[in-house]
C-alpha cells in the first residue's frame, strides 16, 4: 500500500470535514463590538499601548472624520526626513545612527556612534560552526522561514538567554542587529546551492564597513560595489528600521515579549509576521505587478494605455485576480507616505545609470493615476497614496539584489525597531497581553461516541 497516497486521501477527507462554524458575517462584529483586525470602524487602530519609539502621522480627526494630511514619520521625535537629509548633506552612512536612536532614545554623539558601530561590527561574528550546522546543513527555499529558525537556533549559543535585564537585553539586541545580515546572506547562499543548483560563495564581513556596505560585500561574488550603491541601500534600511508600535510585526514582538519569554522567541515571531504579503512581503507583489505592466504596456509614457490596464486589474481581469493595485494605500497614511517620497527621491539618482528608467516611469505613472481610479471604485473619502513598497523593490532590483532577499532585507533593517519595542515592553508594561474574544457558541449536551 502506498502510504503517502493513503495519507493524502485521509488529509483530504479531514479537510472536507473541517468547517466547524463557517465565516462570521460582518454584522456579528458590529453587534459584538468586536474590532476586526484590531481596528475601529473608521479604519483607525485601537489603542493597545503607548510608546516613545516612533510616531506615524497620516491624518487628522476633525468632527469625528478623518482629514487627509501629508504623512510624517518620527523616530524618537526626530523627523525621518531630517535624519536622511543630514546623512546626505554629510555624505555618510546613517543606519547605525538610526539604530542607536531607536534603542537609546537620543541622537548619539560622535563618540557614541563610533563605539556603537564598533560593537555592531564585533557582533557580526557568528558562533563557531553555526553557519555549517544550522544554515548549511538544512537549507530552505524560503529565506524568511530560515531566518526565523536561525534566530531561534541562537538560543543555545547564548550564555544567558532568559535574562531580561536591561544590560543583557541590550547585548542580545546588538548581537541580533549585527548577526542577522550575515545569517541572511549565508541562508541565501545555501538556498542557491541546494535549490537553484548554482555556485555558492561565502564571504566573511569586513571590519570598518557599515551594515549596508557589508551586505553588498558579502552578497556579491567579487565583493565589489560603489559608494552610491551602498548609500542607497543604507537609506532604504533607515526608512525600514521602524514604523510605530501598531505595525503587525512590532505588535507581535511586543505581545510575545509580554509573556516573559526570551528575545529569540519574540524576534522569530516578528520575522514570521513580517513575511506575510499583507506586511513585509508586499514589495514582491509590487514587483510582480510591474513585470505584468511591462509585458502588456507598449508605451510607458502613455497614461491612457496605463490607465486602461489598471482598470483591468481593478476589475480582476488582469493582475493576480485580487482587484488590488499593489503599492497603493496604507492603514495610516492618506495624502502621502514619507518613506515612499524619500525612497523615490533617492532611487531617482541611480535609475538612469542602472538602466531602470522605464521601470521608474511606470511606477510613477501607477502612483499618479491610481488614486482617481481607486476613489472612483471604492468611494474613498480620504486620500490614497503610494506606500514604501512601491519603490523598495525597485531599489533592491537596481542594486542587483535577488527578489527572494527583498523581504529578508526588510527584516534586517527592522531588527532595530523590534528590539527597541521589546526593550520598551519589558521596561514599561510588565503585563501579559490578553485581548478578549466574544464567544458565540451555544451550550449543548455531550453525545456519547456510540450514539453519534
């Protein structure tokens, strides 16, 4: 007897049997005052906590109505635009500065920044045999799952994994910020060999380089990159480092942390949340959409032709059948997403040199033309804008980064934000998160097995 076929048949039987309750109608959520997706009826998030780490400002509330405004993002009260502009003006890398700011709450002095950068550099050293035993021995075709598993696998290598004191938590945070980029590249190389049947090359991080420089250096076979490329990646990482306590992965990190568990469990859970296409995996959807547009649009400068195709996507006659224009819309931002604006500005500097002008023109057209179409279809009362995913995939593509690394790179950048939220949760909340679910099941009598 073929055991696998028998099991497949059994699983299908069980799947056909499984539908204990069916779907809940929307009116049930209203009747029970249940916040679907932890959101209020107007789309705003319910207040689950307080934070000083960052603030996402996308609208005003006037007479109980949401009023669109230009979006702003603040790290510890510092406008993200000011942080990026300062790095550009001084022609320097800024991710380490943003990481310090998120963790420590203040801008670092020059001495602070040099010390922190040196510590992160030392933290890039992976425990002996970790890459061979954990990453190479069991490669994965999905790098986000491999990253989550690799973070969990760091637990036994930690001499004090369950200590949640401030000093130990900071030490663990810096180790994860330093190690995740190294583990990401190693997981990718293992995947190349095992699943893509391509040559694998492992480069060790170099001292004296920024996080962005080391990623490009270890990722590329010849280790070569330009300063302009590394600076562009650095800017992208700054913009992805944090986005408020309400974003899904940060909330997951805080929820798991609230149970009192170790940092590796909390961060691996956050990575799992970020993987989802409704969160960090959205830039891959934008890239797939761009591929389709390029294959079907004859003239990327013809707004009428592009509009006609976008209408097909909305009508579910094209695209992936979801009726969604990926890269458009955000839960908080209405008139503009500052990350999209800044990333678009930085990307524009290299599109011509990298041969991505047509891609840039198409994305710009989608950004310009979609709001009117979406408003017409869904009757949005508030503004609709491009989000950061509209241009992040373009930036990674320009840098020659393979698509399977787009979301892992997001995780690498977001590690600083997650660790900051974990530290804040430990220090300020000290209560396990336990939301309530309204039970709808009715009492019934137990029926003995012989009578069923």
